[in-house]
C-alpha cells in the first residue's frame, strides 16, 4: 500500500459550491470510512462550528449529502458534530468501488483549503490523482503524514464517548465525582467494558501526547 497527501489551496476551489457550503463551519475533519451504500461512499467526519450551525440531516449540495448527525458536544466556545457524509458514485464514490483505495486520518477541509490523505494500490492511486488534477489545481502531493498503512490511531468512537462522559462527570477531578458504576449505568455498558475502554483510550491519548512532545523538542 502507498499513502499520499494531496493539498489544494482554497483559492483553487473557492468557486466550488461544495467548498462554499463547507465554509459555514470552521473545519470538516475525517474520522473513518463507513463503506459503500448503493454505490455511494459514506464516511464519518467531525464538523466544528462556533455557533452550532452545522448543516442538518438531509442537506445536499452537488454530490455530497449529510445522512446523519450522530452526536453533538461542546468544548469551550466550539460545537462539535459527528456527521455521516455520503459522496455520490458519479462524484467521488466510484473511486472506492473496488476497495483498493482508502481515506486516511489527517484529511480535512478548512478555510486554508483541502487536505486529502489516501492509501491504496499504485494503479488506483495514479488514476485518482490524474482525475483530481483535471478538476482542481493541486498545490502539492507528498508522502502521507502521521499514517502507517491503514492503521487508525487515537481513541475509537466508543472510547471517545466514554472518555467524554467521564470528563463531564468529574472522573478526572480530585477527588473523583463519579464512579465506574455510574458511568456504566449512563452509557448502558458493563463496568468491565467501561474500565477497559477508559484504559485503552487514555493509553492512546498519552501516546499521542508523548509523540507530539518529542517531535517539538
């Protein structure tokens, strides 16, 4: 498997209706691929806004549809939305029909432009990149950053939900304001599952923190 990072400046896509619609929000950050539905590609993304005004379920613009908003939560002045997006087959979905291309973590869209990290077979990658260059101005293509094959780093969705509830409930305060039993009851999970997910998520978060700290030294 090869992995590349494709970067497009916003000036190259500013006239695109999809880019204009996306700028209602601060960023759209890729989280995971969800598979193919009737030939269309579905992915999970995290949409971040200031005013909570994320496009709602059913919103459609030129080949991209918001299928579902799975969850919303606040952090400081920002609102985060976990969103299922669907890309129509005739727009982007057909590139992923054979399962030999995959989107990687690190892909996102902001006011700075589009970053797309892709892994896959060489032939499929070349075809994908050639087609992309006929549609938009690609600023540069480099080796993908922060990705190792198709291994996903960081907490899973369930681990994220467990940690977020634990934080909101006072698990990380001294003394603790909640217990594993209380968290398990709120999440509808067993105590052993909650404890296991907390340990695994915290391990991923600490590892990521240490990697970042070492890179900055």
